C-alpha cells in the first residue's frame, strides 16, 4: 500500500472517530456508485450526511478541505442522489467536508458542516 493511500486511510479513520464522537451513526465508508465514491455516509435523527475527507501531511499548499472543488462536489452529489434513491431515504441531505492534517507532530481535524449544496 502506498504512503499516500495509507495517509488517506488514517485520515478517514480520524474523520469517522470525529463524526462518531459527535453522535453521528456511520452508515458507509467508501461507498461507490460506478466510478463515483463518497468517503463517509453518516446520519443523525434528522439528516443523512455525505462527507468528503481530504488528508494532507501539512497545510503548506493550503487547508486540505479547500481542495474539494466544484467538479468533486458534483461527483459527490451524483453519488449521494443514487444512494438516497437506492436506500429510499426520506431525510434531509447535507454535504460536509473534513480536512485532516496528519504528521508526526500534528493531528488536526477540521469539520465543515454544510460545506456545499446541490445547485450552488
């Protein structure tokens, strides 16, 4: 397994722990719809949350959460729509981004709730 892939997996593990610590129920990790993927799908009593996780060793080139561009958002929205239809979900959907900085001296999780929305 590559170092980048391992870093991403460890970042997703931290993101899952963060969400679970906030009382979210984790439904799926790395849910795929064709070539599209959602890193984490979780829920609360009122919402289903589709979360993209970006992990970096540092913020030298910018905050990791800032790298979820509009094209990536569209991919997540399409996959989320498929998930909602496939699982007959009748809750509000929310799109979050979690940025993780993870290295030998730093372990930081930044959670942006409602980071983007369809059609915006």
